[in-house]
C-alpha cells in the first residue's frame, strides 16, 4: 500500500492511502482517506500509468472519507484516458457523502459505477 501524506492534514488524522492490486490485464486501486488537492496528483500519476498498462482499471472509493473537485477532475481525466485507449474504467461507489458529490456535479452519469470491485 502506498501512503501519501497530505501536507494539510491535522495531527491525528488518518493519512490518505491507496493500494494497487494488479492481476494480468486488470488493476484495482483501493483508496482510503481524503481525496483532495493535496492528494489527487499522486494518485492521478498512478492511475494514468495503470490505464496505460491494463485493459481494465477499477477504482474503489468505499474507503474515502471526503472527495473534492480535484478528486472528481482526476477521475474524469483517468476515465477519458481509458476511453481513448479502449480500456474499461470502473468506479466502485463510495460512501453516501462521496456519491452525493458525484451526483451533484453530474459526474456519476459519465462514469461506470459499480457496487463491488470483483
């Protein structure tokens, strides 16, 4: 699991983490913590790399506590990169507060949302 420290994190807060599981042509990325301006760039680099190397990439949002517009933009960018390559890009639905952000922005209509990464 790669741990990315958010410089804006308050003492005692859990760090942002993501874990990559690669299996042949599939990759699954499980995210925990807050996906925001301080953490999205590092994740974007990893996701774009995975999209370039795998036919299917799944991003699991179930462990997110928070996601801002930077995280949303990153998902949209990675989804577009996968589509341009002819790859599948799936997003596992996150907690209610995360899903609400996707719904309010209308991004949920442009992503393939699933309930389980398997």
